[in-house]
């Protein structure tokens, strides 16, 4: 537990809550060198239960922070969804198999891993890259906001008092009660239980040992403190939405069963006994989401005292009949009432923000909560206003999906109260597309699912300062006009130059080879989350004179002492420290020598010689096939294209190889030349977020 | 540093030396639960320099211990070898490119990583699986062997006194001298420097602080204590072989150069200035092996005082002319005199063994030392007598290769003193094949190199108790007859049932899908080094009635209360704890339900239900293609085959799916029924090694 030794502290960012949303944000800050503190009222991280699905986009983000491989190795991989429905005699039968992650959409697939492990990866990553440590057993107890200071980005409008809790206070009551018990009871964090924040606060104030306090002044604050967010309460914001009558139980067990698809993700609709979702997990565990028939509440809160693991199991047994289900090991269990709620506001003066469950809650079965919570943050640095639409999309999807899943299957087309299983399957597929966080970006990579055009897509940023596309930013975003006020600065992408890369969406990944050592890399592996912007030059086939001319022309412009590359790079820093230029050419690897290319594309350093890690080629590898980058990106190798990519891997701009002027205008709309920044050590990404 | 608190200790295995060979052995022991101690006279592990090539077979072994991914991520991957030779004007030109690892031979390729990191992976792995810790600054000072106790496997014929060194003594003199210096001087461990073992020993005896001693009684001892092995000296064994006149320098630098292939592995022969080998490494480093012209010794020891990094660099500059080479950062450097030596004996009464450099030394450029040293151990548990031939093969290869590499290129076919570059290229390719540790096993997987039939192969065990193949074990091994004395017990494989799996060689790997969750796995990933034997049943297409009949017949035999499966499994232990049965069938995944297969192939446990991790299928995956296991293994899906695999992934036996009697005879030739083992907790693998 922290000692709040100094009476007052100043920070750039104060994060309240160290669940996945708070940790992801702290992790981002650890890479950008921003002065950050993160506090959590609990004394420990979670050890069992809790959210655990990781979508492929989440794994891509983890990889940009260098720890996707840990999640990938330890997790259970879900490959196939089996749909089970009643046959004409009312007996459940497997009616369909669909891939869990759409083939071709990502180099990762959806996996399942316990939240405690994921928090561990974040903690290790934060520790490796910064001095930020999670201060546990620490609660904010007062909040003041001085609006007059909000205009100056360097001022501290936020004042928060932090208070240390005792070990006992910081441990949730029900967790204490079950210490040493075989089964971990998750009800205390369920929405069926009252929040204990007030209890903890009261106890802290009364307890004489808990008298350590500290005043923290912050430039920014982010509330990642869950559905009962203390930060949200200070802001006076509301979660809007409602609960349903449906109560679901959750069991994490090692199943003993003759149900054949217990290691597949399954959606099982029984004729009259309700539904079960099967989520196979690591360490032989399976998570079952089980609809509880006996607890339909008729609009009110359910009585949680009646809910036990045994009664949840009995419900599952009825639904799975004639298959048998039992267990001798239960790792965790809980129950919850389905509801979808989304915040009425997301920020106070763009200085205090909400993220994760603090601003959107929904049912866990869609497997999205943790993923969207974490992705809130990844987008925070550049583009918080777009959250709102994405959060609303999630809530809308969840609302439809939950009702489809909780409903009784239709007996036939005349059965209007029943749920059409065809509709359910379509919703499931749409959900997966949404869940991937990727959507239409990779439309050209889809080869298995011809219905992909019908799928509404996930994260697709509207036009803004940071996303140069056609259309009106107000319509595409949340109603806030985030495009440049100065129309002369507005840059519009030439989307027709690539059918596989979509401005506003994440850069899809294919394999390319390093020109210098022939090693294959997934292009995304080159786009680490270290705060850098990237210009990727798809130079085309450089044995074509015209292509080489365009590429050389761009090289000259970039090399100029007044180029945007030099203008935004702090003096004395490597030329790639703010904007990194990568090349992917389309000829054969052996037809080109790196040192024949313009120097700016493989910069020279006095101590390290040439840079061998900037030029790549779309060619056959020795051991891992041919990435077919140009084909997959839909870029003509006789013409090429250039792409600007944000630090979070989203595509900002697309144009001709040598559209230097557009690149220049794009960056100058929001970046500040280093000469103006004087000696302030503010990373560029932080500047961006305040525009 | 250890406190040798108790005056006497008893261990199963005492390992002297904690380099890669010693650590690999300790790691094996950590998985088998064998009481082991490992001591090293040095106070720390190495931090720079030292051997660093990892062959693909070594990575396969690492993967069987669950840490290949760490090496794979951190290392530099070498994909291509570029050969540079003088053109007709004597100017060096790139004359050829060849793949560094033969495509298709393994799922890994050759990589380069600093030995210190590899030792770290071993240390972490040992710690995770056992209480074994490396005792540093501890030296054996006396050795006694009581031959009368060697007959009883449970007796302790070995008595060794261990003595604690002080921190100062345990730090090599030259390492002390360069502490704080920018460049790490590796000469002190080179064969140009006298050994300091005696100095350390003398110092230890004199120093009053170094008076902690302990007597250790051991059943087995293994000397992994390097070229100057103390253990070898106690045994009175000799290293036989000789040195050459060639002196080579080694530089680990970040190169500043216009040589185009500096990030490729290169073999550069200049016309008259000597040769350079380029080994690109992690962290922008490149290792250069540089032939030193000015130090040809004429048979004697070279004068190492004349060797400096600057003079090594100058030699490299001459060889690389007209390209420029310089550096501003040097991480490590050394020099050595080429020589190849191999031990005259490998063991004393099969109780004391030598491994690694203690028993074979050679030049580092072949990139084999650490790999063969580590593989010594992996084969130790089951089959130490085969070392000898492999070590001799390595030495022979190295001898030819070193001379080819150190020689001057032939000017033309009339130039008899010069080296033919064609011959050199062939040798290089053979070397890679040898180095892979795989050789002809995967002949059917080779599609790029049609000359593969000409390549002499690497580890291919001769006939023995543990390798059921035709021919005479004496001829195939080292002259020791290791086949069963009882001819009626001799089992011979039906090699014709598979063209891709070779008895005596390591099991090649292809992807198969788990029947229960559709997840693709490389077959080798299922063969973890946990001491288990495996029977893999390639059941063929199970929709074929005859195939299903054979498979069911085998299932019945295996299920019988007297089957070898039950007979060698300790009472109360899971049925797969000594011999694990895996199935790979050839139908489609969806045509089979796991629970329709005989129970023994997916055993039921009262607490964990059915085992979902034993049955696999050769079918198309959603995201990773089709492994084509039957095609690659050359097994007829209409007939199938069964394979017995040793705990170290080598193939022992191959026969018909339901050749139960041959399997039974194979195991009964060396395994002891659990009833005879009474309550002794001796792992089966240890029993095996003493037969």
C-alpha cells in the first residue's frame, strides 16, 4: 500500500481505477513518458472470475505493446461456434457450426483468458517502461474542478484528495468471507449486489489508521472506476438505459458431461427451459452462462439470496437435457440481471473523462466489455469524441443480442413470440464482426463469408483533424465538429488508391519481408505503440522508372531541412522519433539493394551506421509463404500509394506515393513545430489530445 | 553463493558446470523429479559474448520445455546465407544466396541469441519446475569412485568434496580487470589463454574464508565443465585431436559499413587477405569471425598479447575491401586457434559422464557447439552411447569445414592449393543439414533442395533396446551392443508404413487439429519433455469400417487390466502418466464425435470428466491451412500406422495400427512393471538410462 508522504502532488494524468481500462491507459502513458498516477480502492488485483474474452483487435493492441504472445500462449483459443436448437420433438440438436473469428480478418483469433492474468501482463508492461505503479487501497475522497484553468493545457484544473485505506477496508466484504473457501463467490461484484464504495469511504473516514491523505493536482483525470464510478458521481453524469427481467447465472467449472461440444463456444436454446452459452476456458475450465427460469422478476431487482451454484447447475441441466452435466470443481460463480446502460456524457471540459464500465455497461455474453473498455483508452490519446458512437453501437448490439438469446426459440414461422434461430445466427455473426473491432477495413481480405457486405462494422472513425476523409465530421462522429476549422487545411484522402486500406479504420496486417535480412514480419508488428506516427510508402515496383522517380521525389522533399519530418522532430533526436517513414516496395527482394535507395528511407546514424529496419518488400519468404501485400491491400504496384497511420494503428490519410504537400498539410493542422515547443518536454501525442 | 551447511549430502545426479550443457541437463532433471545438484566455479552466469547460434532442432527441444518462444522473440533470425568470392579481378562479389535453414525441415529456423539469455531461460525453467538451484562459486576438490557399488543402481559409487569459493576467487581475473571498461575482453576464456581452474583451486585452498566444504555422495555425475574439464581430469580421460595454424579473431560490434549484406549470414573469401564470417545478431549487433593473416603460427601456440580489437578490425577491413567497415560500439571480442578435439572415452562405468565442451571442442563458426552440447543431454536420459558417433561426426565435419573456410579460394581449376568455392558451398549446405539435428527424417518434407539425398545426416540412432530397427546395433552405434540380449524380445519396425517418419530420428512436425475444439497444433507441441513415452495412433480414415475395426481392436487391448499401459503406470496415477496414447485420424473433423471413439483414447477421470486433449485430426483449419499430416508423413489413410516415441521425441518403433503385441514386447524389454518397483519413487526414465 502506498504512503502518501507529501501533502501535495502534481500530475499530468490521474487515473482512478486499476481494472483493464485503467491499466490499459496507464500502459499507454508508460510509453509516452507522461507523468501519471493510478489508484485503486481494492487491495489486490482480481484472481478468479471476471471478464475474460479477448477479441482479435484487442490482441493486436496487446501485440503493439509487446505482450500479445503471453495472452496467446496461456489462453484458450476459440475456433468454432456451435449452435444448438430444439428439433421438432423439442430435443436439442447441433444445427450449425460457424467460425468464431472470421477467417482472414486478423492474424489473431478470439481467445479466453482470466482477467487476473491480463492485469498481470499490463502490470509487467507498465513496470518495464516507466516508474508508474498502481497505488492500491487508495481512494479519492474529494474532487474540485476550476473551470477557469481548463483553457490552458499546462494548468491544473483538477484537485483531488486521496486517502489510504487499511488492508481490511480495501478487501471486499464478501471476498473476506469466502477466504479459504473452495469456491469463489462472484456475487459481490455482480449488479445484483449493492455497491460497497460508500461503505469503504465511510469506514476510511472513521478509522484512525486511515488518516493518510494527499492533495493531487492534475491536468487530466480519467475515471476507470467501474459501473458504480465515484468519478462519474462527482461529475453528476448519469448512466442511461434499463434492466430486463432476465437473470443469468455464471459457473466456471471443470465439466463432467456427455454434451459433445463442451470445448466449443456454444449457444444452446432449449425448447422451454431457457438458454446456455458455453465458453471453453484455459486449464480445462468451461464458463457457462445459464438463463435462470425460476428468477424472472417482473421488472424489479432479483432476490440474490436465492441464487446458489447448485440452483444454477440445475437450470443448466434442464436446458442441456438429454445430455448430462455435473462438476466436482467449481472455480467461481456469480449471477447478474441483464441491462444495457450508457453514459449521458463522456467528459467534463475535455479534462475529466470516463472509460470502461464507468460509462457503458451491458451483458457479458457478447464478450465485449473488457475489450471495448481497453480500446476506449487506446483511442483516448487522439480521439475521445468518437467513443460515444462506438459505446452506443455496443449497447444497441447487446440489447438486440441479449433479447434474441434470452428468448424462447420459435416453434415455426407462425410462432410470433418465439425467436427466429436464423435471425439469432445472423446476429451472432454480426456480433463477431463488431467484436473484432475491425469490420470493413478488411473487407477485401474476407474470402469465406460472402455475407460480409451485410455486416455493420465496428470502429470506423468519422472525418476529423486526425482522419482525412470525405464527409461531415458531425454526422460521422457524435455531433461534435472535430474537423479543422480552417477549410484550407482540410486534406481529403484518395481512397480509390487502395481497396484494402480504409481511412478511419485500423491498418490491416499482412506479411512483408525485411529488405536487409529477408525476415518476414506482419506489417502490424512494425507499428508498435510508442507514440510515433508513421508514413508507410507503398513505393510500387521500383524497377519501374516512373515509380522510382516518384519515390525519389518524395525522398527529396522529406530530406529537406524544412520538411515536416524535421520540423516536428525535437533537435538532437533521431529523425524517426516522432514520425517514422517505412517503405514497402513491390519488386523482388533481390532486385534492389538497400543502399541504392534514397538515404532518408534508411537513415544513417554516426554511431549505428545505416538503419536496416525501415525498408520492406512484398515478396516470397523462405519459410512463411508470400504475404501478397499489394494484392491484399488492393494497391496497384505500377502506381503505389502512401499512408499515414496514427500512433494507435488507425489510418489517417491515404494518397499518392509523392503527395508530399497533402502529408504536410495533414500534419500541420494539429502538430506544433518543435521550435514553438521550446524546452517543454511534452510528447507530441499529448499535444494532440488537447486540440 | 551457497552455504554448504550439512557435512554430507546424497543426490541422484551431481552436475559439475552450469553452462548450456549443464543447465540443459539440470532442466531435464527438473521435469523428472530426480534429486539433482548443479555447481559452478564461476560467481555469475555470462553476460556477453560466448556461443550464440541456436539451430532449429535446439529450438524444438526448447519448445518441448516451453521456452522456445522466448528465444524466438528475442533472437535475430537468420534466413539467408550470402556467399562472397573474388571475381576475375580479385574483387569480392556476391556469388550465391542460399536459405540458412532448409525450407520444410522444421517449424523453426536458425536464430542467434546471446548465451546469457539462453542461460536465463534455463534458470527460469528449472526454478519453475523444481527446487534445483545453481550453486555458484562452488568447486569440487576431490573425487573418489567405488567401482564395487556401480552394479547397484540404487547405490552411491561417487564421492565428491565441494568447496565454497569467495566472491573474488570465483570471478575470472580478466573479467575483474575489465570491470567498468567499455569493451568486454573475451580472451580469458579463449583457447589462447591458459586455464585458470588450478589458480582458483589453489586460491580456494589458501583462503581462510573459503573453508566451507561438504561431502556429496552421488549415484551419477556429469561433467559439463568445459574444455578444461576438472571431471575429465579426475577420470584420466583425454581429448584427442589437434590445432591448426589458423588464428581467428571475433568482434561483436554495431557495424558502420557499406557492405550490402551485413544483416545476412555471409561467408566472405577474399582473394589473398583471408576470410570473414558475418553473423547478424540481436540489438543491431553483428558478430564477425575474422581470419588473422599476421598471426599464422607455424604449429605453435599464438602470442595472444599481440591480438587487439583494432588489429582484428584491420584484418576485416582488408578482407572486405573495397567495402568499408568501422564501428563505434564493440560489445565483446576474442580470438582463438582452430582445433578439433574429441574425448577418448565418454563415461566411467556408466556412472560418470562427460558432456559438451568437456568431451568435444571445435571451431565456433559452424554454429554448433552450444547446440550439440545441449543435445548431448537431451539424449542422455535414454541413449548416451550414441553420443560418441554424433560427436565424432561433428568433429569430422568441423575439420573439413574449417579448412575449406580458412583456405584461399582457387583462382581456377588448375589452382590445386586453392579451395573450390563449389566445394565450400556444398560443405556449407551439408553443414546446415547436420546442424539442424534433423537430417533425413524429413527427407519427404524437402522440396527445395533436390540434392538432399547427398547430404549425410545428423542424429540417427542405431538399433538398440530403445530403437526398434533392422541392422546391427554395434555397427550403427559406437561399437557397444545396446540391443536386447534376448533375441526373442527383439522388435523390428515396419518402416515401409511411413515414408516421412524414420525410426531412430526425431519425430517431424506438422499441424493437426484437436478433435474437440478445432484448434491447430504442431504435433511436436504435444510431445512435451515431461518424461512420458508416447504411442501415436495414426488411425487412418475412421469412416472406413476396417480402419475403425483395427482402432477398436487396439483400444480393447490397451484397456485390458494387464495391458502395458496399465502395467507400467503407478497405482493411483492417471493412465497417461508414463505412456500417453494420442490419436491422429484422417477423416474430416466433423464426421467423428469424440465420445463415439473407444474410451481408452480419451480417458475418463472422475473429477475432470473426459480427456479432450488426446484425439486429433488431419483436416483443414479455419485460420492456419491444412497440415496434410498423412501426406507429409507418407502414411496411407486407408491403412494407418502406430508410432512409439521416446520422451526426447525420437522415434522408437513404427508398426501397424493394431500391432499391440510388438508394442508390448518393445516396452517389456526395458520397462519394469510397477508391481516390481514397490514403493520406490524412481521415475521410469531413470530406470531406462541404467539398463
